[in-house]
């Protein structure tokens, strides 16, 4: 059941330790090579291996569907990372865009509300800065920034992000945390310097009625 929300709720105390009801929020970091999917206390990376083209898209969509459905019900909210426009010319961009639309169309068809977060928004929420590795040599910045976001997922949220898809797991963990925070169910306190990222997210019009 859903109800309209006019504006994002203010920061509320964590409910993780009190046993209160908590909405099911799933974060999606879509990638052709390694898609990260996470909840409030878990994260997985789905790597299609040698699959290509339609087979790869179908396999990744099935992985997403399996993880956003809870029994016969869907997640209360899915937070998906939007396109990184600066990378639009990279190989595979056309297929990645196709995956994004397949997934969001699936969510729409299942009537699962979803939000869209930019890569910068995700990084700001995790580290407080859009470019947290700015002080490092240019060639190292992307790698260092990914490591910073992963450290936050592990240390702040206690979610193990290991293996070849560890950075994708971490990104998805941050996305899920953003959704929980916006609904008013943050699992841990987050500074306002980080929470400002919530203001730029494209949030859905509908949220779980129990979150009101």
C-alpha cells in the first residue's frame, strides 16, 4: 500500500537497534560487467561472465528481479544509480542504457517505486564531497574515490563488500542507505554535509504508507 509524500522527511533517530518496522529498500548499481545490489545489511555483485548482448541483459534483469521481489511483494523502494554522462562515449554505453530502461520498466510494471541518484550524489552522501580524491594525482582519483566509498559501506554501515565486485556492492549499499534516510529510517546518523545529496535525487511520488 502506498501514500503520497509531499516532501522528504527530516532526519530521524536510527531504528535499527529498536526493533521497529523498517521498509525494504534496495540499491541498484547497474553495470554490464558487475551489477551491485544491496539492502540495509547485505550486498551482492552479479557478474555475467562471458554472456553478451541479449543473453547478458536477460541474465542481469533476472538477477535484479530476484532481489527486488520479497515473496509475492516487491521492495518498498528501489534506489537506482543514473547515468554518468561524462562516460557516455565509452564502449557499451548503448547497451548499458538499455539495461537501465529494462530494469526501470520492470520496476514500473511491478508498481515498485524507484528513485534515481547521480554518481556524484551517491559519492556526496558517502563522503561529503563529489570528488573526494581531488588531492590525489589525476590518474589515481577514480580508484581512490571508489576505495573511499567502499570504506564507508564497510565501516559506517557494517556491510561486507568483498571480491571482484566490491566497489559495485559498496555503491549499491550507499544507494540503499540514501533511500532509507529519505523515508525517515536511517540505519546510522549521517552528517548534514552528506545528507544534502538527498535534495538532488529524483524521488518517486509514492512511498510505503507505513513510512508516514
